[in-house]
C-alpha cells in the first residue's frame, strides 16, 4: 500500500485494527473509506487514498463516507444535533465539489435510513442515529418521570423550613423556598435555573439537606463536567462530589449509579451524548436535580439540553432571579447580569471585586474616519501593546502567591489563583501570544525546558489538556513511592494541571492534576497534540471553571467575538476580583451586542412536530 501514499506507520495501524479481516488489501482497494475507523484517518485522508486507488468520485462508498463526515463535523462544530437535508446537500456539494447532485445524495440517504444509520426527526430534517438515540432517550427519561412522584418528605414543611433557616444561618428567598418545596412535595426531577449570584449553591445545599431526612449522607452525590466545578459544588454544599466521567468509569459495570440523590451542576456545559450517558445510569427511584445557568455559553458538542428542557418544561423548573450581594462594593454578579440583558453596567465605579482599566484610543471613531486604513491599523497595534503591558503589570501581583501555593503543595489553589481569559487565539491579545508573555513573566526556572513547535514547556508551568485521551498515569501516592506500575486513565479536554517533571532520559513530561489526584505521563513526540500552556485561556475553555481572580482583555481587534453571552461567561469565572483591561468603546459595544444561541436539535424537531405523525425511520424524498 506504500505506493498509494500510505506510510509504514499507518500500515501498522491498519493491520492492527483489521487483524481479523480476511482479504484485507482487496477490501481496502474496494472501499478505502473503511479506513476512517482508524484513529487519525478522517474522510479527507481516506479520500486521498481512494483517489490514488482510482475510486470513482461518485462511488456510493465515497458519498456515504462524506455524508457521515459532514454530519459529524456540522454537529460537532455548530452544536446542532439535526440538520435540514437541503442544507446538508449544499455542504456535500462543497465537500465533494459537485453541483446539484440531490438524487445521488437521496439514494444514499434512503439506504442509510433503511439501515437506521440516520433518522428523520421531522419533515426534511435528519440526525445521526447516535444523536437521535441520545436525545430520544432523554425525552423518554423525562416523560417517564413526570407522573412518577415520591410521597411528601416533611408534612409540616413551614415548621421544618423555619428551623432549617436558623441552622443554616440565613433566610431563603421565596424562589429558593419554592425549589425546596418542590422536592419536598415528591418531585423526582427538578431544574434549578439561575444566573450568576442568584443563590444556586445555597438552594442546592438546602435541597440536599432536606433530602438527608430520608436518605443517608453517602447516598447523595453531586457531579459536574470539570474537576474544578465538582470541587466547588462540594465546598459550597458540603456533600460528596465527582466529575461526570470519573463517576461513569467507576460504575461502568453497574446498571445504575449506587446513589439515591444525584445533583448535576453546571448543566449548560453538558452535551447530548454526556447527558444521555448520565441518565442511562439513573434508576427510576433516584432523585435527580439539574442546576444550571442558561445565560452562559452552551455546551461544547452537539445538543442544547438545558435550553431545550427549559423551553419545553421537560420537568418542574424553579428559576432564581434575585441577585445577592454581601455588600454594595461587590459588583461581579450585578455587572455580569446587566451585560447579559444587553445593558451597560456601572463599570466605572469603585468596587472591591471589579475594576475596569481603561486603555483606549482617544477619539476612537474620529480617528478611524480621519486616518488611512494602514495608519489606523498601526495605531490599534500600538494600543494592543499598551493593553498587554497593563495585563502584565496586573498579573505580576500574583506571582509570589502562585509559587507560595506550589511550595505549600496546594496546587489546586495555584492553578485557580489568577487567569487571563480572552475571546480569540491569534493576535497580540490572543491566547497564543499572551501565554508566551505570561509564561515569561511567571516562570523563571533555570531548569532545562522542552521546545516543541511554538510551545516551550517548563517546570512549574500551568497547563491544560486539550483532547479527550486515555493516558499512562499514576496516583500521586504511586508517583511519590517511585512505583513502576502504571494505569490507564482518561484525561479530558479542559483539565488544568502543573508540570512537575521533564524527564529527558525517558522523553516524558509529567503533569499533576490535583483535582483528580492523578499524575499523567506525556510522550515528548505527542505532547503538542495534547497539552497547551494555560496562563491564558479562551472563554470557551474556562466554561464551568471558577478562578479567584480573572482578567479579560478588551479590544476592537476581537470585535467579531464580542457579545453579551461571551462577556457574561468570562466575567462570571471570577470569584474575588475581575479586571477588564482595554478599550472602553469595545467594552460598550460588547455589552450591547446580544447573542441569542439557536441550536437545531432532535428534541426541538420532535417536540415542535409532536402533533404531526412522523415516521422516524422515513424521509420525504423527491425523485
């Protein structure tokens, strides 16, 4: 196969994957698109091999492979779980470089429908079978639980609530009381929805303490997508918590999770596939509380479960709207919620937890109109450098504390002490450049570093894992005891860690992930695919995280990414202090640019058309 551009390394992978397939070479020559099943070979690579083999450009194998690839890319990149078939045809035309080949596509669709590889979700809309099954399963889950209630927990609820509030040391609002009362009335499922600062954690704690009247402490578990989020909900409620994936792995051999109460936090981050995995492990008797903020960015990946659940009231919903402040000088939640509504906040006031650092171009709009494009571009470039200098000046105040936490072996605190959050990757104020500048500021180690492409890895670097992957790992106790045994652990996109060793003899970078008590070993050859610096992160990467202090650059160079939802999400990552550094006019513009996320989903298709009779395994085909 070498003569068709297949490398020796790839040939080894092919034989390893298809070791039990007879007449393998002949089958690959007939349908090279079967190679897509091999990790690292997508449609484009398989298509190159097919071209070298002389496969007909209109081969059904090629059309089907491209259709699958296009559907997956569309769903993964746009967050949709279904697609209009005519839009799909246009995307196929673009990928295959065809023009108006609807009949060709429809013949393949009919075949895929018959094999249940895709499903029709409504007239002229289709979904991949996996996403269809996931969202249909979610709908069925909520429908089954709707009329299946428990008996009341406490008969004299008002008396219980009065005593409980004295124990808690605070009074619950009427909205928070409603949430607790719904669970007390016997509801098995509840959506607790609230924006930043509305008391979701307080309400969660009150609900879980009520449920402890009928179940034991160890029967209650809180879960979240990220380790930091699960730790936070544990800290604020006092109950055990775990990441979603670690819980799924831990109980993969069981039919159901061994808990009577499960609270899912940061639900806006959870996509269809992950949500379906969770509910498939929840028994009919388990009480399930879903906590989320629908003002934040939607999940990475296909689906919009939280928004769809609220839209169609798939379970009882309690919405928290009152914003709580310990004093008038705390403004993060208020400013964030003003921005969420498209209103300009009082950002120039003096607050103990928020500061706007104005680094503007004077007379921005008149300069823009009077200067040539090149002159104005140069001026904006200079201003970006001024913004960068201000960012570095502020960041320098946290260096000592960062290393103090590391010396105290409080790595979790070090990693969440200070975070720069920016909308884009490129440019002076993008992730890539800011990571270089912040690494230079924070990391003065004299130890040997590892330079791979544009990234330099150093001892004590703050890093982020960027791709879901099974990795060679040890627990911290195994690592400390110099154990020669290793285990395979799943490391997830978005996990924050600290570089604790660069082993140039073994060609390994060793990273500690404190929230998971896990040490992971990265091969030098593959590290740049899996690990990035994390002094600065994109807003999307910080979803579900909380940092003691956060800083957000604000520049018209990021204008395309400026909107209320992104800015709201970024600001609400800060717990104690939020800095916004940059151009005032850019900030004002972002505050008024309301972002409405509309995702196409199987749930929406099915419920929008629930009064129509739709055959889910058929599609309207015009021949």
